[in-house]
């Protein structure tokens, strides 16, 4: 009898010890820190992001990342709505033009501590800083390039755009070659006396005139939208005004470019992929978002450096990953963002050509460069290495939204001011002079 009582006591004691322990393990498994990450993009990009998040979730047992997909066209509006409701995700990608404005409104977390001593940090040109502190790093180092249709060039007997910036076309050389590639219905190019500008069937070029991309031409002409320190608006100076007018004159005077109002971000699709233009300027991300699939369908395209007016330059940008200040788990959010932006962990986006690496070693270490570029989604290695990798390393400057606040309002206003410039109803000089006071107000955040 005593043995049975003793055995019962021992069993009860054992259960009292084991069951809470098991329950604790189950609780620990359930109580992972949930991080919500918001993003926009094409279906291909969304699938790639989901794969990366799945791999992160499987790599450890403390954090689980959930993806919040928001359509690109409504992304900023949605974030503003969520911010007002104090229901922002923990972290997410943002439009470059809105980063410093979000920081000014106290909506971004200081990420100074995200990278420790000895960590490989992103390129300095990719850091968004507010009051001296980093609040975001771009997830990719994207630069503006020249894409072109090789078959159109071959048929016209025109040499391909240079891949080496040392041999970049001057603006006048670019315009001349664009004329040779612009054809009317009778096959006359734009240098011929018989050319009919009212019956164009193939344009020589399309220079993307989205407002933020126009900055590269202002810089190339020796000016800019702002001073180098971002303290003053100088878009009204001759260098910037003349550069914008030169872009407009491709359509208005030279007849080598189609009319573009600078309102939609689909220039490569409307020009090169549609087969309407022989050359088109745009961002490197187009390799992955549209050109790789277009090549699979028969587009024989190449890549080169931009022409220049006075200075050889391209600009870099990239959607930044941020940690929102409303998060209750900033440490875990930073851990995910830091992990996500490591090239080996976002490799699908780099390999497809949607992203460019953010660490310097990928531009200087040949083995890493070859790992990145030598794949079926890219143009030939030597061309891409020279026209993109070397170009980005040696000739790239930060787009102004890395160091200037309120660029979203500024660019929106500038886009509306330039509407009549593209149609020839007003010169760039007249449009910018008339709107300069408003542009300064937008720059100051007073609109």
C-alpha cells in the first residue's frame, strides 16, 4: 500500500515537472516575434520577395516575417493612411522621394545601430540621412543607362552606343545617330531632305522624362536641381533649364523622339519593347522587370552608357528599406531588413536583374562580379561589366532625394510645370521662371 502511494506521489511530481516544461516549449514556439514587411512591385518581384521571406523564416526560430503586398500606384497613399491610424507595418520598402518627409514627421526609426563595427555596410551613396542620422539604405544600387535595339542599329549601319564612359557620345553625337535611326513611312531617315516628320514609323530614341530622371541631364550640363549640399534650388539657372529644353527638343525640333508627357513609369515598355524606338534611357532594374522576358520573346537588345552634355554622369537610386517608428519590435525589424539586404539573401532579385548589389566588393572583386553578371538574364558580360558595373562605380552620383527633403512635392510640381514644355506650348525657361517661387516653396515644405 505504501509502495502504491509512493509511486503515485512520484508520478504526480514527475508530471508537475514535465508538463510545464513541455508547455513552455510549445509557448516559446508559438510566441515568435511577428514582423510585417510592406512592399510593392511586379508579380515577379513579389514572388521573389516571398521566397526570400520564407527562407529567412526557416533560418531561425525567433522571428517570423509576414509580407504585406500593396499595389504600387496606391502604395504611398496607403502608408499615409496607415500612419494616421497608427497602424504602419514594422518595416517596408518606400518611395525614395518620401523618405526624408517621413523622417521629419517622426515616422522612421533611427537605424544607426543596424550595422555594427566590422559589418559590411551599403555604399555611402545609398544612405538616406535626416539630421545627420541614417534612416534608410537603398536595397539596390540602380543607375540610369542606355538600352537599345541591336537589330535596328545593324539595319541602319549605325555603331552601337558606347559601353565605356570614356568613349561616351556627346549630346550632339547622340542626336545625330538618333536622326539616322528615325525613319518615315518611305524609309527616309531624319537627316534626309525628303524626310516626313508627320509620317514617322520608327523613332531614334526616347529619353525618359520622368521628373526625377531629368536631374541627370541637369547634372550633365554642369548644373542641377539643387546645390551640392541641398541647401538651395538652382533649377532656374541656365545649365538646368537648357538641359531640360534639349530633352524636349528631341521631339519638338529634331523629330527623333515620340511625345512623352513624363507621367507614366513605363518608358522601356512604350519604346524599346514596343518596337517604336531604337534607343531608350532608363534604370538598370528594367533588365529584370521587363527586358529579360522581352529578349526571350525575340528582342535583341544591348546596353550602353548615357550620352553627356558637359560632364559624364549617371545617378543612382533604389527603393529604401525602412523601419517604421510605430513598430514595437525595432530590433527584430532591423535584423530582418539587414538580413534581407545582404546580397546572398536577396539573390533572386539580383540574379534576375531587378536589383543591383549595394556593397562595393561586388563592383571591385571580379569573381563576385562574374557571379552577378554571368547569367542568362543579362547582356554579354563585357558589355554589362563596362556599361553598368564600372559606370556605376566611377560615374554615379546620389539622386537628390537622398539628401534633400520634400522632393516628392517638388517633383510633382515640376512635372506639372513641364507639361506644356513637352508639347512645345512653352519653353523650359518660361515654365521654370514662372513656377520658381512655387518650386522654392515646395522645397521648403510650404505647399
